[in-house]
C-alpha cells in the first residue's frame, strides 16, 4: 500500500483532473479483461472494479456512456 506517500485529505481540483487523466490512460493500456481493487481506509475500504464487459442491467446504478 502507498499510505503516507501522497499527503492526506481531499484531492485538489488539479489533482483530481490529473487522476482522471491517469485513470483514462490506465484503463486504455493496462486493463486487460478485468481488475478488482480494494482501496482506501482498511477499516472502511472502497471496492473498485475495472472491466471490459458492460455490466448486466441488474448491476447498473445509472447509465454508462449514454447507454441504459
């Protein structure tokens, strides 16, 4: 884990923009079929899934890219 390496607190607007750019690049070049991550506070983790498959309707909380 990278704790302590990058300061604490909420991301600034510039950091968020850079994060989104890196996320797009990561998704384009590094995600093969899927990737599951557990991030954040170990007591209250956030689970993130990257996938090349479109999620089934039952798992969608909102539309993706204009598709419903």
